[in-house]
């Protein structure tokens, strides 16, 4: 598939993408062989894609060798599953690791890749961040690039509209953003200014409905791991299309109440994985967490 075809798929994508968990065996190794059944489970629950190695997937707790192996498996299964989009988060503390992952995405024909900004030696202005994105994009020019905006974690103080404008000019593969922030006014402005040439994915479950009302029709969320919530989001999308806001609010309440319940128990992403693991009907390994403080 050409880059133009991949870009078109992302720009026109609609629906739920899961921020997946990484599956570990009892000995701490990755259950690579269980990716197939995990994807089958997600599809059965209305999920249309996977965002691999994000926060819920503990991407920054994995070794590069593990990520290279697991990414290849996710991409292969995604290609074998009709209509399933696979985006690999190539973020790392070393840009050389990110570039190696990006090249794996290109070699494996990934649908897309995502990257956080540097999270220790942070860019201090728009030009520095765009240059970083360009170096990642240049490593895999045929893979659409998505910026992972998560200011609560990264604390990168740059104007997003300026980043997008300049990156669209300087980085040919730059196509979208996972917007994990509750600043609804900002994301509405981004959608208004860049709709049609740039894709925004909502990253917080609580803002899925405001995003839909603003014209953002796809989310990348951890809650889609749990049975039924992919379908709930798809119902919200259809309700908004019909201008049935009471129905959309009813469906969104199911999501917000579940998020609130899981957050009350402590770390949200940890409790999503625990809730998934507690499902005795699963046909795949979920396993423990890699992050030591939460094991």
C-alpha cells in the first residue's frame, strides 16, 4: 500500500482504536503468540484498530528488542484483519531506538506510527519539536506519522497550532495527533483549523463526546480493552450523526461512569489491565505489569 493510500485511510478513519495492554507471561516475558487472539477479541467488541506501546501498553518500560518483535506481530495480525488499523508508538528515551523502531514499522508496512516529544531533554520551542518529528519521520517516510500529545506527562510548552502548521510543511509524513488532554477549547480550535488535512484522535475517554460534537470522530482509549465499550463509542458516533444528543449523552455516561470507577481504585491504566485480566473468559494471556511500582 502506498503512503498516499495509508494517509487517506487515517484522515478518513472513524471509530474506536484501543490503547492496548502488553501481554506478559508469568516469567515476565512477552506473550507474542497471544496477539492474534487478543486482536480477535478486540474486533468482536467493536474495536477498529490498536495503538501499540502507548501508556496502557507500558511502551517506555519495554526493551527495544521486545518492541521490535512485538510490533512486527501486531502489524502482521492487523494486516490479516480486514479494516483493522495498527499504529505503533515508537517513543523511546533514545532517538536512535525510536529511529530503529520507525524503520521496523516501514519494513513491516505499518499503517502508522506515533511518537511523544523527548520527555527529559524537552524541546523548548516549536522549531526544536518539529525538527525532532522530522528526524523520526525521515527514518520511515512511507509510514504516516502521528504526534502523541500528552502534556500532563511530557510538560512540553509549545503552541500546538504552530507545531502542526510547521510540521505539515517540514515533515511530509506528518498526518495526525493523539490528543490526550482535557483542554476542549484547544482541540476544538485544532479541528476547526486543520480538519481535512490533519487527523485528531481523542485520547481521554471523558472527552469523547465533546470531541464528537466538534467533528472528531475517532478515539484512542484504554477503556476499549473492556467488553462492550468499543460498541458504546460507535453508538455515540451514530447518535451524533443523527443529531440525537440525548442518546449520545446516555451512551457517554456509561463510559464516564466506568472511567470514574476505575480511577477511584488508583492508577487508571493499571486498573484497566487488572479489569481485563479478571475476565475469566479470555482466550489470551494478559499477565502482570512490567512497571515495577505497579506490579
